[in-house]
C-alpha cells in the first residue's frame, strides 16, 4: 500500500509491532517503520496526530492516512523524547519477504524528473533541513549532491546519515512540494474521466510515456 501510511502507537517494542502488522496475510509486503519516537502520554499524542491529519484519513475506524510521512514526522519530532526508529527490515521474517520488499523499494524510489516537469539544474531541498540541497542532473534521472552524481535515494540516505536504504522522493522538495506528493498529484491528472466511472490515459500522459521510453 505505497500511498498509505499508518499512524499508531505500541506499548511493546517497535520491532515487535512491525512484525505483528507484517504477519497479516492480506498485506502483500512487510510494513516499514518510517519513524518512531518515545513520547509521554502516548494516547494523547496518538489522538492529537489523528485529529491533526484527519482530512487525510481513509476510514475513521482504521489508522491509515494518505499524508506524506515526513509531514507527520515534523509534528512528532516536536513531541519526541527519543528516536526509536528500527531497521527498515524490522518486519522481514523470510527470504521471500526480503525480496518482495526490496523490489517494492526500487519501484518507489525510481524517479524521472522530466515526467513531473522538473528541469535539469533545478534545486531540491532536503525536507528535514532546507539548507541541504541537491540539483537535478542533466539526464533528469539523477541528482548532483556533494559534488557527485547519484540517485535521489542515495542522496537522501547520505543526508539522513542512515545505514538503511530510504525512499528518496519522500525526503526532497521542489518549490516547497514534496516530490512524492508532486508525482501523485500529477499522476492523478494523467487520466481522463469518460463517464460511467471509466478513466482512460490522457493524450499528454501517453506522449510522456513514449518520450520516456525513447530515452532509455
């Protein structure tokens, strides 16, 4: 469920809770914990977060939201006593889980700046510190960061000083908009409603895909 995040609490270890969530057979890949913090009054904090992001909640009886993870992190950091974020693979319990999760990460991290109308040379800001920036490389599929050409995800991992692979588009912004949000917003406009609840790919979207294929 790449477009959904879960905002919840646990009184056990974060690793154990991630494993419990990932054990549900209806979930195609293991859960990943984007950020976890130890706080006072966990019930009050959870309730406050659910209220703050209520407009993004999918179902009032479920804890799933369509908000960008870093928007929640920004609030939770203000209430955090300690960062207890576990390994990105905390929910992995089998080789099959590991392979499926790695494949999903690669798909989510792949980012073509041309398809979201971001030109070569454009400056991107790191969401947790806007003083940290990178620039879109000439091929519009990589970035220039600290004097090197690298992937968006590798740049984010470096900026976070993380040992774990991260989803780059969730950590960089362009003109104040998180890249993940921009991609989702523009993708929503890639389909036209032709009536009867049926949507088809727009001519503009088809042309963008053709252009992208020709560049490969």
